[in-house]
């Protein structure tokens, strides 16, 4: 029996059927479209925590897409395996003409996509990739001399000057939903079958709350209230459209729009300077710093037992919920790298394990900013004082009391290091390395 001619739409960081660039171009191209998602063993087998909230979030998002597809007489084909092997299976099952997918800018993704491209080309098929998870990518916002920006403010000015309706145009996929390949429901591997378990975690809503956007500049730095959108996980996994969000907020609050621009900026940096995604400092001289890397201090930081209440509150919030307020992320990252002189890569890796919204580009960018080694980073001699940060952003100690209720008692941890001692030590170690 002859195999059916089809296109594949391979979903990755774009777990939605509406306003999806790759899906739009696949559905318009004339052949039935088979929607595919791969739970990638190359990634999942490295996850130590088998109650990983991110895997559960992805599973829920894929299941929601499946419910939509079943109503159209179609079905997602969901696999647990290595992408190249899965694509090989699909080539045996179908006469694949084209595979459509959206760009992914991370080093592993580039290697994976190169292997899939080779496999498809050998089979007489082709791979077509689209921009979907950012507004501007790669070479779309460059300096006048054609080089990439490494400082945010001029990048953001050029970004805003270039923005117009063309870049925010939605992809009306629903016009072409009748072009999905028709077939009965295909099974989705359960979390248990993949070696994971349900956490029962409540995930943040994908609804854009205008009252938060409008007051974003005034409230964004106060960790005791919900002054941020909590949409980062939805942007990370593509359960909402970045174009829809940017269109919605662009005239509402410039401060919030800047957060979307930072996101584009860090993806652009990762693309142009891939060494940052491979455990290298953006500013190479920072790789000369002689970190203390005290494992006992690191464990106290991880567990929220440093004796600095604002730091401990942030780490406990992260460990319990998979989320940490952005201002507090800056404080705890500065504390690890500058107070404890522990390599930023240790902190980056810990966040990568724990954050529900973990994104390599933003996580790396944030950690290198805190350590001073990144593009447009805080100078090394700027060292956050956790006590002053508390006075400024949690003056009534509401956030601290929620996460560190014992902080005023005798049983609370003693400070792992005195602030002034840590500051002096940090300046000495950094200046020594950077003068070489």
C-alpha cells in the first residue's frame, strides 16, 4: 500500500495552534499536515528530578492541543524518543514532502536540527524553519555598521524604531484547519511511561491581566505582590504568541514592552555569540576569576539558609514553586557570585534545574549580568547590599515573612559571611583577575 503524501508540523517551543508561524505555512502548502511533538530523550534523561514541573506543563499543553485537534478529526502524533529516530519512523510511515518547524536558537537545537535536515534531505524531503518565538531575531536588528549590538539601550531604540504592524501580524492558522491530516486519536505517552510523575502544581494563567501591565513600572520590583505578569513560562513554551502579547501591550506600558525586548536581545546574543551558551563568559577575561566554589556555602544558598533573609526567601520560593520574582533573582545571583565568590555557572545550572520558565538565553544573560561577565552587565564593583535591597523592595518584610518565617528567631541561620567582608574580598578577587 502506497504511503500517503504529507507535510509534518514539528512543534517544539510553540505549543499552540493559533498564530503559529510554522503551522500556518505548513497548512497553506497544499498537503495534509500531520502535527508532531517529541518528548526529547536527549533532554529528559538529563533531568534528575522526576517530579519536574516543566515536563508536566508541556504534557498538559500538548494534551490541550490534542483536544483541539480531535474536534477537527485530526490527532497529534506524540513520541518519546530522540528526534532523529522519530523522524526516521515518520519517514517509514508517510511520504513526507516537507517538515515545517519554528526556529530554536540554542546550541543543542542547532545540532539537532542539522541532523534532522541531513536525514530529510537524504530521503528527498526538506526542512523549513520559521521565526516564531521572538519579534526580531538574528540579523534583523543590527548596528549601522552591520555588527550585533552588545548593549541593550541602543538595541532597544533600534528595535522600537523598526517595529511596525508587519512584525506583529498574526498568522491566521484557523483559516486552514481543514488541511490537518485526518486520523483517529493517537496515544500520548503518560508522564509515568516516560519516568516522570505528576506534581499537582497549579500553573500560572496565560491570561494577560491589563491592570498588572498598566502598573508594571511601579510594581514590578515588589516581590510581596503580584506586580509581574507571570507569563514567562507561556512565552518559554509558546503557549501564547509573542506577537499577540506585544501587540496588546505596546501602547499600554513601555516598561513591560522593554521586558519583551530584553528577551529578543538575549536570544540575539546567544545566536551571534554561541560561546555564552557553552559555559563561557561573554567577556572572556572573566573566565580568569579564581572562584572560591565552596560547596558548603553553595548548599546553604541552594537551600535558603545563608542567613540573609531576602536571599533565603528567594531560594525557598524557587525550590517550592519553580518561580522566583525577577528583582529577587538579581539579588540572589549577585549574592552567589559576589558575596560567596561561587562561579555563576553553578547558579545558572541550579536555576536551569528549578525554574519553570527556564530559558537558556535569558537565564545565561541574567547570570552573566549579575556576575559582571555578560554583555551590558553591571560593573564588577557594583555589589548588591541585601539589606539595602530589602529596605527598598520589601520594607514591611511581607515577602520575607512568607518564605522565612523564622528569620527573627534564635533558630535562624547565622549569616554565611559578613557583607563588608564579602564586598572587600570580591573587589580584590575580581580586580586581580581583570588586571591580568
